[in-house]
């Protein structure tokens, strides 16, 4: 890194450390924060623990024209081996809390989907468990309108709180124009930070909800490579089909680039055989995309979020 870039990083880091309640780390490795255990460092890894922290981060990003990446649970992202310039933001503190009001669950954007499901089931509120097995955080689930064969985030989401510029805004779910793996927030990434989501759920005995979760868990264990490091499903499902089925019938199971392979168990999961680089995953995804395009005419779209600069790879 050139000397002036190094001093910019140090200065920004010092500026943020002075002002934020949450932790600020300079050139912090991101790999341990991802399910693939891959990728280089963040120029600045920043933890926001309250609304004031998020405002300061947004203001710093605007003033210095910095890229901003939001890292949820690190389960659905690919971080370049060279690392990421700008700020990588994680939400903790008040954004990692869950509250209940009658049949509503208000979950911070930093709460993991799995924890939110466990707590709502325990509270005897049904609905969120349709997301069982979705890797990631509540903020990510809203941003992506995450879903499974049992239902999508949009089916239970009532309201979203987010910070845009300096303002905290609460929007009805309809305002996000949610459709399959889409919210309008994806059109302007890094401008809005989702801070909380309100879900409307239905009272049901916890044992009944837990029994459904157990059945979903068994289906996942039977069909997905849960014992391997992966980033969940690599591609969105094309309309009316399953990306996994398409990759499978195209004969691409087991295909590898470096240490990344298409899983033999579920072809929409790419697994780290232990010695992979992030660029292996990127190249394998592009290769599978090209082969599926050539063999079937279908254009697979990435579901995994690519953060940072990937323009020279693949
Ligand atoms: N299939 C194959 N070969 C494969 C994989 C799947 O033939 O290698 C077939 C299956 O037999 C089934 C069909 O394709 O008939 C659909 O497969 P599956 O039930 O596994 O569902 P999916 O559409 O591939 C979706 C979500 C998963 C979620 C599962 C279970 C997407 C992109 N994926 O997968 O979500 O766990 O349903 O609900 O929508 C994720 O998004 O990261 C994720 C894990």
C-alpha cells in the first residue's frame, strides 16, 4: 500500500476510534469472520453499537468518498484475497437485540437468523422458522428478501427501521418492493443501513414450531453439505427451477478450481476443501455460470454477495 494510503488509513482509524462506542480495527483480517474462512483484511473494520455510531460511519464515508460494506454473519459473502478498501461495518450492541410486543418480534439487523428463529419459537410465535437454514443476519435477510422452499422474509416482514443520510426512518415492508431475493435497497448499496426489522408472527405452541424446525433440519442434513465450509447457495434459483438441480443435471458436481469444488451433495453449494483461495470460488462460479449458459441458455445470477473489487479476477 502506498505511504499516503497508509497514513490515510491510520488517520481515518484514529478519527473513528475517538468518536465511536463500538470497536475500530485497522487492516483486520476478515477471513475468521466468514463461513468460508477466506479473504484478506478490511482497511477498517468498524463495529457500530448504537445509532450515533452508524451516523458517524455514514458521515465519514460521505466526506472521504469511501466504499462501505456491511458484513452480517459473514455466511453469504466472498471477500477478495487482497482484502477490501474502505469501511467494513458490523452491527452489534443495540442492533444485536430482540424484543417481543404481543405477536410482533422486533429484531436488530445484527441478530443472526438462526438466533431469531430459536427465540421466536421459544416465545411461541410462528412464522420466522420458514427461514430455517438461511445463513446470515436479519439485516441481510431483509436486504436479500431471503427465503427457502417454506417461505420468504417478505411473507412475515411488517416494518423496517433504517438509517439513511442522518435520519432514522421506519418504512412499511411494501416500500422495499421485495421480490425473489430482491429489495430496492440493492439498487443503492451502502446508502441505507438497515438497523431493525419488525415481523408479524402467529401464536402457536412452541412444541409445534420446534417439530417443524426439526423436520427442516433433517431435510437440510440429508440434502446439504453442512459438514463443509461453504457460503450457502452460490446462485439464486432461476424462475421455476432450482440452480442446484440445473448444475447437477449438467454434470458439474465435483468440478473444481484450486481448492473450491461444486458439492457432490447439493450442486448449488461450493465447498472449501481446505486449501482454497477466495479467487478459486470466484473463478468456479464464473465457470459454472458459463457452462450452464452454454448448455441450457439459463443465466445463473449470484446469490452470494461479492464485496470489494473483483474486476481483475476470473
Ligand atoms: N436438486 C438436485 N440436485 C442437486 C440439488 C438439488 O437434483 O444437487 C433438486 C432437489 O432434489 C429438489 C430441487 O432440486 O428437487 C430443489 O432442491 P432443494 O430442495 O435443495 O432446494 P433449493 O431450491 O436448491 C432452496 C434455498 C436454500 C434452502 C433450500 C431448502 C435458494 C437459492 N436456495 O434451495 O437456501 O436451504 O431451498 O429450503 O433459494 C441459501 O439460500 O443459501 C439456502 C441454503
